[in-house]
């Protein structure tokens, strides 16, 4: 029944589960409210399981549709007390529905729900009678479903207990505020419970109420709800033992349906209306609840803030501080801050940043729009001069739009928690919390979850999921519109249609709750006065997400841990330790041409925001010369504006060709060579050409970015022609009055609209460009210290350490294995080389390393392996620990083969332990003769063993350190891999300082744009192979392939595995051809199509390739002009030369050979060249290369001798 007749009975649903009863409630809030409105109901309640996640969204949606929202929760009750958490006794909980009657009841409800998580959590958030007694005022309670305390006692045939518990609830909530809940859902047990509840009501006078415990919208949604439960419990719809409801009656029934079900108990229906009438909660939005900052005695907050700012102005600008440009801007900002009520806000932020800086905690230069505030700059909240870079205060705090300012702060990621702890200590534990965030089911994820629950074969589900484009904002409906193959499968296959339709119902639903990475809320009163709390792991978090907290007037901060700040801190400390130079990272010369030149050369590994493959190439093309170029680069290298990169580079390189549609644009766009790049530029154009205020221009900018077309059509007219009020007064000039013709004004407005949704916040980009420059400066002037600090920041990731170790070697920085006499806990710089830290060694704990260092500092370096075993004797240094140090090479400097140490270390450690034991016993002996005790020295008798093979030594290093350090098995194949592969492991994700660039507005994190199904070739060593038996009883494999940069996962299906199994053996070097496979929330993988071994190419292959690619090869440093200048020639005809012979070794570096071939190309002439060397059988093989005939001369001869040795370069005359 879809409609409601005029004579429909009054009824209110008081027991409803929305999508925020995670993976249980299937009622989406918006459709739920629309359905209730359609049915003519005047009120509805929300009662999610144990949480209040959805109450604010529910409240706003209901009011918008003219429906009274009743805010509640179905809480869990403890069997004993909330503190009892005994396995097997307290795991089961009861249910109880609580509804807030007024604002006091709403606050009490938030406190009850919070206590359930903070004190009573055991499987579920539980409360007990004491909590209910404490916070019962303003709350109406219902006895809940079959799991309620009263119904479950009835089902357990304990009517006496049911009666007692009902009377207890009645006493706690007060007469008329507790109801016995009847339901009609077709379940046999429910009928039994209803009969007893009616009896109980008659005996006690406790009133009855009718509900339906609705978990989904319509009866036909019951299967979708079953699927949702399967997703929650990890079951399949075909599993008999899965959790399921026993009927399909748990939907939003119409008033007529409820009236029919309870026609014999009309008071149960009437009481729903009575309860609804009594519930009148009103939530106040946009009223600030900021803590009051405790200013020094005798000072007023605004006067104190103003004083701090003016002191900052003098500190920053010195004599120029009195310049009206600065003073007027500061006074304007302070006036707006006071007017909008944010004085305490700025003082709070200033205070905890002051604390951080005074305690040596690195603070970033700024983040987000806060960098546009001169007030923030003067308070040392940010480190970017907003006037120098033309940053706008209104982009941060708009006087024409009521919204909380948003100051997000980056801290050293190792010490971020210290700042949060300071805030907690200052404002109170009950007034500070972290912020919740919800993970939702995205399009592909919904398909996979539903497919698993419906027990559809994985391959079919995977194919459908992959038909949905992998991009931000993609939905199943959009995919059906743009992918004809997906639409065809949907139309032709009933099973796929069910899968997709079911997934559409789930798409976007919250799947789980977690803690926001950085968000912290600080309130004036205890947070539970405004927001319910919960515990995620050990973090206390709000139950409302960030956006809602701001609407409710709570102070929200982002305390972000930025790895790069830790790298900068460590690098600065290493510089001071090694050179005695204290680098002031905030006072660098930002115009250092050496730094920009290095960036332009693509030497950006480890440089914040600039090290991805695409960004590195962009910087090489751009050749930045100022910080403005870096700011623009960070802003442009994102989906959308990337299309403008070629124009930007072209204009930068040809500034005379840059044109502006109107002279007024030049002053705005000249810094970006005529391109609109920043949101601030959109605001300036609207202001300077249209005559808008900066506040109003920000509103226009926001409307453009959100593509509000109705607003934009109105603003187009305002921008072009301005506004004239009824009295004929011009209230907005408009572009035409400012001298811009209408056609040009329209075109400029169109360009702004096109780019506004992509334009980036310049304040944020400027702050991050400063960090990028700081890291680049450190890399240029102190590369060893910078790379050591970078390596330390990734100590927990062998793959990322491996990438940076490779980078070090590529740039001539030696990275040495751990050493017992030189290593510290972490990476250190020793004699201008980076020494591995011992804490990175497997099985070696930090405590053991610190003991070793202490022993070394107190008694000097270890003289031998025996000396080490004798001196180190704590429980931290067990045999396994010492074995690991041997394997990784930590004792190599002591001059003993690892093979020999491995043979004796156990015996030595046993002897050392016995020696210490004997010494202790001797000291305790009453019969010890003075002077007789002698120091016992370990006698080491090493067996005559050869050292392990180099391959074995490298393998042991890899085992203990997670990477190869002293060498790499792939080094001999480096050229082959470089030339024959299309991607490497670094392309699967950044090894960057942050590991991701997502916070910069959606930049691609991967070095290359990997696309699902893309054909690739990779090369590396088989590091691991795991076999798995498929459902059809065939073997497939998951192979970890390791290259010089890290590792990749390769999936090898049975057919391919059977063909190439002999190649896929541990430590084999192979090329793999395959296809990229991308799944949501997973690292991309490669589906293997074929495998072939990597082998060194012979000289003939190099020659063939070199000839074909002659034009692009390295010339060995010679230009044609250099070759011919001032050189005595040997004429072939005169001297009678026949051939030039070059003898090569089988192990010859292919780079050298290729460079030589290129060199020969540049000395073209008539003399044939012949390479000779040992072939695979040991015989001497000769090969004449017809394509290479040279003109012999002193320079060529000298070069060849230097490369191959005089004995290996022979010129044979025709007339010997």
C-alpha cells in the first residue's frame, strides 16, 4: 500500500534502524524520510544499535520534510554490571530503546551512549542500571525487541525476572516514561512475548506501545538486508548457519498495516503518538562553543592577541613593520577576527604551536588557506608571507560567510602526540577528543561485497567490478551509462542484474567507523554536552564526523603528522653533528639557483611533493627558477589542471608571447604566465574586474567550484553588468563599468567557470612549496645527511629503504652494512658515508643495540669476534641475535669470514657465558685465594673454511635487513632490465616522503598512470613463491618479484604456471610479461602471461641495437666539432691499416660497450673494427662489425686504451 487514505489511523514508528546500524540497518536516511512523508506520518524516530552516528543527518532531513525527528538509540544492557567482562559470562547483552523527550534528555542520551563505549565495551558498548539511574531524566524507554531484557526473560520462561526488570525500568524512568514494546513480525516467539507483555501491563500498569523494529524500507528489501548481514558476518546467502531474521516483516509499515496488526490493542498505537508528542528536542547549530583562552592576569583576549601580532610584525619585518601595507592588512584581519568571535580560537592555536616550537617539535610552515592570513604569520602559526605571494585572507576567513576558520597544522610525525597531550592537559580530558570518520562502500567494493555474499563465482564478480572505471566519484549508475559492455551484461544476465541492483542499494552505505587521521575537537564544556563519544582502539573519538562538528560550533583542528618534517629535523641534527653548523630551516635563501637547477635536472628523490615520476618530469620540462614555479607545479600536477601544463611551460619559456584578454588581468595572471591556476586568482579577477568585495568573490569562487549553475547564471549577469538598487545606486560596478567590453567579460567568466573546479588553493600550495624547497636545499647542500634522515624515516619499510638505498648508490653515496664498531641504532653518517643502523637487523632489538653502543663507548671498539662475545652478555644478546649480526655483515670489519664465525659463534657464546658464571662463582667463594683469580680470555679456534659465495652473502643480507646492501644480484643485469622493462616496482606507489600525495587534491600517487589491464614487462628476482590449489584442483602461484627499487606481486594462473614453473624458482632472475590488475584499496598486481630468464646480452646484440638507435645514444662526451679540432690524423691509405681489434671480457659492463660503440660511430672512417673475446666454451671468438668503420687518430686510440687497457687494443696493418 503506497498511499495513505484520509481516514488513516495515527501511528509513529519509534523503533527504526538506519544505515548507521552498520551493516545491519538498510534504511538510508533520505529515502526513509521521503517514504514517511509520502505515508503522511508526522513524526519518526531513529534508534540505531548502540550509536548515535546518524542523529544529526536524520534531524536535519526530517525537519526539511516537515516531519518531527525523535532522537533515540537502542542501547545494549550488560547482564551484570558494565565493568564485568568475563569470557563466557558477559558476552551476551540485552537491548533497550531510549528516546530523548527534551534537550536535557538528549544530553543524557549522549552521555549514556558514551559510557557504553568508554566504560562498558565488551563485544558491544554496554550500559547498566547505574548509568540509567544517573542519566534517566528527559528519556522515555521502550522494552525493545526479543533481545530486550524483559522479552528475553519471558523467552527463558522466567516471568518473575521479566516482571522485576520491567518494574525496575519503570522506577528508573518514572511512571509513564517506560513502555512495554509489542511487535508484529510473524515470528512465533514474538507472539509468546506479546501475550506475556500484555499480561504484565495489566498487572503493573506499565503502558504498551507498538513498534516494528524496521531495518529496511520496503518488504521487497528483505533480501538486501540479508545480504547486508552476510557482509557483516562474512557469510554467504547459501550458508545455513548464517545470522538471519525469521521473516520479511521488518520494514516501514504503513499506519493501516500497523492498525490491522494491533486492532485489538488500540492503546499501543495511540501511545506511539503520545510519545511522539512528548519528544521535542531542538538542536542549535552555528553557535560557537569555543574554550576561553586563559590570558595573563589583567589582559583582555583581543588586546592580548593584538599585542602578540604586532610583536610578530616587528620580528618579521623589522623597520618595515610600520609600512601601511602591513599595518592596514593586520588591523583589517584582527577586526574581522574579533567581529566573527574567533579571538580565543587564534590564541588557542598560537598557544599549542608555541608549546611545540619551544619544545623542539618541528612545525610545518602552514597548510590550507590559513597561510593566507597575516595574523597567522605574525603569530608564528604559519611561516609563509601572505603579502609576498599575494595570498588572500578571505580565502581563509570570509566575513560574508559564517563558517569556522580552519587551521590545520603539520607536526613532526614522531612527536605529534605530545602536542595533542598538551592540549588534553590544558583543556581537560573530557573536553578534547579525536574525530570519527566513516568508510563507505564504493562502487567496485559494493560489487565485490555483494558478489561474495550472493556466492557468485569470483571470476564473474571480478569481471563486473573491473568494468566500473577506477576514478574518483564513479558510481554504478554512471558506469552503466558509459560502459556499454557492463550495460549489456546487466540487460542479458539475470544473475549479474541481481548483483548490480543489490550493489546499487549498498553503494555509499557506511561500512565501518574509524578515527580521522588528524582531526581533534576541543570544546568549552565536556564534549558529551554536545556530542556522543566512543573508543576506537585506544582513541576516544566523537560519534559525529568533522563536518557536523563544525556546524555544531565546536572547535575542530587537524593535528597532522608529516613525515617530511621529521626528515628535515633529523637532517638538520646530522648536519650539526657532522659540521657544527646549525641550519635555520625557516631562514633559507629561497632564491638559490643551485637548488632550482637540481630540481630542474630531475634529482628529486626524497624531495617533498616533487619526487613522483610524473612530477619529476614536469620539473625537468618546467626548469623552475623561483618558488612561484614550485607553487604552480604543485597546483597544476593534479587531475584536471594537468591539461594546462604544456601551456604553462610554453608561456614560461616564451614570456613575450603571453597575452591577456584585458590589461586588468596582467597584474593577476603574470605570476602564472597568463594561466589561471589558483582559486585566489579567480577571486581577484571577480574583484578587480567585477568590483566584488573579497568576501563576496570567495562566495562566487565556491559556487563555481561546486558547479552551482543557477547561482552562476545570476553571478554572470552581476559580474558583467553589476548591480543597481531600486534608488539607482550602483552597489556593484560590474566589468563593463570597469572598462571591459561585454564579449570579453563573458569569455573571461567562461574561462573562470571552466577552471574554477580545478583551481587550487594557492595558500596550501605555497606552504607545501616551502617544505619542498627546504628538502631540496638540504639535498643539494647536505645530500648525505639528507638521505640518511630520509632512510631513517622509513625504517619500518624495507621496500622504501631499498628504493632510497638504490638512489644513494646512483648518486654516489655509499650505504654500508651494519657494523658493530660504527653503527648506531638508526642510519648515521660516518666518514661521508651512510652506515646502516643495527636496529634494522632482524632479531636485533633496540635494547640490545643500545647495550652494545654503551659497551663500545665505555670500553672502546670491539677488537675481535671473540672480544665481542666476551663483553656482551645480556639476555638481549642471544644466539639468534648474534647470528643475525653475522649474517648481515656487522662483524666483517673484524677480519673473519662469515662462514667461520657461523661455525663457532654458538660455542663461543656458551664459553663466554660459562666464563662469566665462573667469575661470579669465584667472587662469591669463601675459599678464593687473593691474586689467584685471572681474567679468562676466550680462545677462538676458527675452522679453515672458505668464505660463502657472494650470492650467498647477499642472500643473508637480504634475509636479515630486508634488502641487499653491499651489492645486488641484479646489478649485472641492470642495463638489460632498464631497457627491456616498461615499469618497475616504484611505479606501484610512491617511496616519497609522505608515501602519498593525496592530500594535495588527488594527485596520482603512482609514478606512472597504471591502468587496469595495461600490458607491462617487469624484471627482477623471484624473492618468494606461494602456491595455492584452485577449486578445480590446479596449482596457481603468487610470486613476489624484487627489482632494484622494491617488490611487486605477480599472480600466475594454472595454465601459465604449468608452462613456466621451471623459471619461477627462488632467486632466479626473470622478465615477466603480463597485465596490470587493480582492485580498490589494494596495491596493483600483475597477472602473468609469460616468463623468460634474464641473461647478459652479447656484443653482437648490443651492436645491432646500437646501430638501430644510433641517433639517440650517448656520444661519450664528444661532439663532431671536438672530434675534428686540432688533432693529428692517421690516414688509412697512407699508413695501410687493415683492422682495429678490441679484446673484451665476458663480464664487460654493457654500459661501457654501448658507450664505446657510440664513440666508434662518431669517429667514422674506413678502418674495420673487430671485437674478440672468450665465448661460452672458452674459445676465442671474433666478430667483425661492418657497420662500424673508423677514422683512426690519437684521441680515439687513447680513449680505447683508457677503456680496455693497452694490451687489449691492437691496430693490425695490411703490410705487417
